[in-house]
């Protein structure tokens, strides 16, 4: 069994997360040969402020970058 953890910023809808998870399961299964049913996917969401890139805290997904 494969366990995959995804860390992403808050702001996506449940439907976006469902589509993302389904697509990701397809890619993992195709790349590894592991059946989709043997892949356990965990999505962890955090506020944008918890992500730092090039010394900049990121906004939540979809929020204007100018706020930060």
C-alpha cells in the first residue's frame, strides 16, 4: 500500500479537491503499477501564511498576492 500526503494552501472547493485526488490517484497508479485501491491519499490544508517561498509568506489559494 502506498501512502501519499499532499500539503496545500486553503481555498480550494471540495469539488476541486475531489478532481485533484482522482487525477493524482490515476497518475500514481499508472507510474507505480499499484492499483488505485491500494493508494491512501491524505490532503492536509493550511493557511497560506504557513507556506514560505523565497522569504515571502504566500496568500491562501485564490487570494490576491498583494495582501502579503
